[in-house]
């Protein structure tokens, strides 16, 4: 097989998983197509093909099934412009005249598309429901039904014909889709069951019921569409956060340009209170930035020069100049949305199982319906019309729609809810496995800890603490070393004066020396201070004690005499303790794997009360993950994804945790955008809630069917309650799944 390429399409009008599987089966049969994934939630279809397949045939097939389709320009990744205008391909739509003869609604729909109104007709995305094709059809069918009742009362003789006409109004498009689907490999579609039931009902003189059933079916489909749209909107609403325009700096002048035209490297100005229109780095200005829209972090982060900012976040109180680092299609929000959309296309194991189940379930029900219709009258002298009627009702119960949507609806809602809190998961399978995790292995630096040292202890011998910090800060001015940064940070926090220094000189591997106001001052590592004979036994003991706690120590000498010690350590994140105890209370064990020395590892693990392994190379981390799996744990590995990529890949679930975008999303299965330890526990809880929700959904779907199956056979309920068994269940299931969108902190 030759090189495969990918093409993505926007498909309109899908509102339940049965639609997706019909399209999937039909498109798979086209020559040259290697793989198809269709997502109801995002309204997209991705095809992998070897280039020999006729893409026009693909579009024609999908249009024939009764959906609108338009290519998302730009192979593989949808570009940014096509999210807004779907480029329509006249040929793809104009071809349809000969197929559509006699189906005016479809024809009108084609025209509508070519005019370019919106490119697709799924109710939720484009304006109010009554404007969509389904909405109009439902209203029309309802009106025909009312008219039939009126005519029937006025002229009883033609009543039955009036209902047949009313039924045909709604049934014609349904029957057309049923036939198309049957030719494309889905003989038992809900449309087919519906058509058989309605036609059968007319034959046994239940025309009135037939018309009512068709109308109820259309109402149900409409409700499904609206509910499916809700899940779709919640993730699309993230894209809406990015402003459409930006203020571009051009030769000292400001001009407003579309945000998507910004090139990497250009500088934009962001006024206080405005949303930032691109991912970038601050060139000048300092401001508090509200990142809640992107990361869910509620307290604004104060950011200065060289800090990274994200598109869609809100600038607080000062003018910022920002250098753009990512094109509109690649900014954090676009990547999150794309990740979630791809995740929703990838199927969870439960979903696969249910799809297999429904393949046998529907034909099975058709057989039962046939038996119910035929056996009692033939062998037990039952009345033909009564039993055929029951058989038709059972046909309607046989639609697997509610069952099939039960899993994807919950997973889609849950992936969206997670993304809005900065919890990204790559697909249903990841979401399912997360709930089963029994051991979480954390990386230390930058995951459980801040990733940068802080000053923890200041011991002075004779000098005041402020004077000690002031002298140390003077020597470290301008150094970018992490320990120097820790000292400068502390001096700034304590607002200690930092006077200028003279003759500053770095002593490689030892420290810094300089003159401050006539004194010779050195800031040295303990071995270097020892060489100068500046430390007495008591000071040595203090240094040893600090070292045992995993702290790095610098010694300040004034005129060759030790004046004080400054100890620093990479401290645990504020929420590390709480996050780990949340895991513990959920019954999940935690362990820390670190490349750091054993003393530091033991000190940090001691503070957090967690099991640990120290001095590990990346391959050692991978080995430990393997050992844990062999002991029967389901392992999640949390790391920044740089030095522990092998371990992330080896774990059942790799979770990348980091500062926003530079997360190694490629190797990981999931990502925590804020770097909050507690988010790991939240992710696991979200997964468990989702799995519970899926179980409830399956119970609702099967339970309602079972009840109606029994009541139909006994003869309590007739045709139109039977349609509710499916459509009603679908709506209930979707509403139940949408509960997951409510963000529970």
C-alpha cells in the first residue's frame, strides 16, 4: 500500500452515534479508504486514504445519506480560517441534481449550501433550531398531522387518506435516508425500522398512529440534535475566547489587524482589560494576568518581561507589549480544542463493545418483532392485525440509538469539562483507564516541587539578617544561576536595599567576590570557604545539618571572616500535600521518582509523607514503572515530560504536568495545564464520575426498552409509546451525560 494521506471533513446533521456509524460503514466501502473516524460531538470525519480514492465519491456518499459535508481545508490539521467559513466545493454539492429529483427539501438544502449560508445544517451550531432542515421538517410534519385531524373530523370518509398524506410528509425524507443507508451497508438503520413500522401501520389501518409516530420520531431527532450541540458548544466556546483582532506595532505606529494574520515574531500591544490575542512573550510592561479562561487558575498571575502569555487570557492593569510566538492555528487554545476534538474521535473500549453489541442487537430485535407478528396468529389463532401491530411496536423499540450514544455522549461531555479546567485527556480510552489507576508515580523537580530553589534559612554570625541578605544580593546581581536568583528573589521580597558593588568577580566553581563600601565580601560554597579556613567547628556542624535536610548552603565572608549562612532548597508546591492526601483518600497510592540526590529526595518525601526512590536516570524511572505494573498496579506517571518521556510512555497513563504549553503532549496520554498536584486526583475523580455516568446511561437505555418490550407484548402500550422508548431514552441519556459538563471543583 502506498503513502496514506488524511483528509478532514465537517459533516453537518449528525446527531446521534447511529448517524456516525452509518457514515463510517458507507465510507469504508469506498475503494482506497484505509480508515475512517467520525465524531458526532465535533461534527467531523477524518479519512485516511491511499490517494487513489475518489474524494468526490466520498462527499457524494455522505450527501446521499442525508448529511451535508464540506472539506476542512488544509490536509491533516484543520487550518484556522476554515473553522469560520467552510469553503464549499461547488462540484461536491452541485452534482446532486439527478439523485435528488423529487426530494425538494434536499434540493433546497443543496442550494442553501451553495449560497454559502453556513455550510452545514446541524441545528445546534447555526442559529435557532426551527431554521434547520430537521426543524422545518418537524414543524411541517406536525402541521400536516394537525391538518389531517381537522380534515378527518370534517370529512370522516377521507380521514384515513389524510393521515397517510400527513405521514408521508415526514416519512419521505426518512425513507430516502433508509434506502441510501441500506445500499451503503447499514440495512437495520433506525430510519429503516421507522419506515417499516409506519408502512406496516398503514397496511393494518393504523394510519393515524403511523403519522403520530413519524412526528414523534422527528421531534426526538430534533431534541437529540439540540442536546448533541450543547456538548459541542462547550468546547467550541473556548475558541471564542481568542479576540478576533489585535493591535500590531508597525514602525512605531499601532494598527488593528485580524488576530489570525499575526506572524510569529511580530509585536502586539495589549491594553489593560483587553484579552491577549496571541500566544507570546512579554517584551515590556508588567501586569496581573487572569488566566482562568485557559488554565482555570482563578488567581491572576503577575507577569513581567520574558514571561509567557497565552491567547485568550485577560490583561489586568498595565499596557503590555507582547512578541508573538505562535500562529493563530497553533496557539494554546487552538491546540487544546484540536486535542479534545481528536480525543472525541478516538473510541473508548466500552464504546467499541457497545457498537459490537448493537450490531447483533438490532437484527435480533427485528427477528423477535417478526416472530411476535407471525407466530401467535399462525399457531395460536391470534388476530393478525393485533399481533402485527405489536410486532411493529417492537421494531421501534429495537433501535439501538440510545444505547450507542450512551458512552460517547458521556465521554465527550467529560473531555470538554476537563479541558475547561486545564485537564486534557487524549480520548475515551485514556479517560476509562484513569479511573482504574491504583498507583501514581510523580517526578520530583517541577512536578511535586516548584522547580526553582527558594531561600529557606538565613543564619547570621554577628551581622543583621537584612545586612547579610543585602550583601549577598549585591554579589549575585546580574547572575542567572538558580541559586543566585533565589537570593535576589528573597532580597526583593524582604525589600532589602541592594547598593552597587565594585570589582565583582566570579570564581568558577567556588562563588563570587567583590568590594562593597570598602569591605571585601565573598559568597562561597562551603568547600571554598573551608579552603580559606573561615569556618569553625560549630559553623561546620550547622552546614552539615542543613545539607542533611537536602539544602544547598552559601557562606558569606566579610573581610575573610564568616558572617552568615544562606540555605536554599527546591520547596514542594503549595498544594502538593493536599493533592497527595486527596489521592490517598481516593485509595490511590503515590510514589516519588527523582534524579536528585538521596538526601534531598528523602527530605522532600519526608515533608510530603510519600514513598520515594532517588538518584534515578530516565531509564531507571522506566524500569520502576515496569516493576510496579508487574506487581499488578495500574500506573499513572506524572512528570514534566522532558527527562521522563520513557517512563511516561511505559506507564498505563502518562500525565504531563507543566507550565501551560510546553508540556510534552506528544509522549503523554493526558496533561495537567496548571501544574497543580491536586489536579491528578481531580482527573481520576472525573474519570470515575464518567464511568458511573456511562453505567447509568446504559441502564436507562436498556431499562426503558425492557419495560416497553414487556408492556407492548402484554398489550398495554402501542406504537407511539414505543418510539418514546428509544427517542425518549436517547434524550434522557444525552441530558444525563451533559450533567458532566457542570464543573465540580
